[in-house]
C-alpha cells in the first residue's frame, strides 16, 4: 500500500492518511478482497480498462458500510455539511449507511439519491430520500458522493441538478478515485474532489497481477 496522491493541477484531497488511519487500512483490505476485479471492462464513462473497482460488495459489506459511514459523517461534521446524496445506484448504499451512522453519532443529516431519469409514475420524482426544497431554515451545503469516480460525470450530473434547487455544492467525495480526470472536471465547476482511496493505493497490487 502507498499514500501517493494525484499529481494533477486539480489534486485530489485525501482527508485520511492510509498509513495512519486503521479504519482506512481495513477499508483498503475490503476493497482489495471484494471489489477489485481484473479483466476487460467498459466503464460508465465509456473508457476501456483491464481492471474494475466494483464497489457494491464493499459499500454493502457490513464492516465496509460501517467504516464508510463513520468516515463520511466525520468529514461532514468537520466541513459543516448537512446533506449528502448522489446518483443511483452507486450512491444508494452509501447514503443509507451515512443516514443511520449520522444519527448514532449525533450529527443527523439529510440523505438522498438522484435517479438517472424521473419516475414515470407516482410522484414522478427525480430525487428520492430526504432533500427538502431550499428554505431559510434548511441547510444549504450538500456533499455529493459516488462509490467510484473516473471522469466525475455522475457527480457533475448530480451537482448541477442540486444547484438548480438553490443548494450550495462545492464538495464531492468518492470511496475510490481512478485518477482519470474527475478532479479536473469537477474543479472546472468549482467542486473539490476528496477521496478515501485512489488507484495509486493499489498500484503495487495491480502491477503484480498484470
């Protein structure tokens, strides 16, 4: 394992040091054991890759979900963020974990997810969960999240829609960032990307398996 950070102009922030935080070390192990896949893959961005971070087995893993929830809530407390959400389906397990964890940690937050397209029946909602219309009484700073980021398209799609509702969106968080342009693309829209882990943390492992 290593603590290399992206060296691009729009660098990725690392709120926790992999070598210093035991929870992050354990999360790294869970991702390694359950979410890192090798083969021929087409990513959401359309790019081809010989490896894949399939984070659902980590974000829905009992220990993995607990670690992610705790780290996210700590980050939200430190940065005074009172709402969290992202695009389905990657964000759904994360916001669910954060909602429960935030209550038990005494920092209850609004948690929601955005659909890729609005429902065609019922209330025909684009957003689901708990994100009330912006008002003077409601918090305005929203943390947008995703399980894996490549170019950051899912985060941008969510951020722009939430901004239309009047909320402030200038902070994003990814469980694993592939270091393939997300930080730069988000920075162009005034959004800073933070990541728990990056591809660089798995560089030695990926090199051994080629």
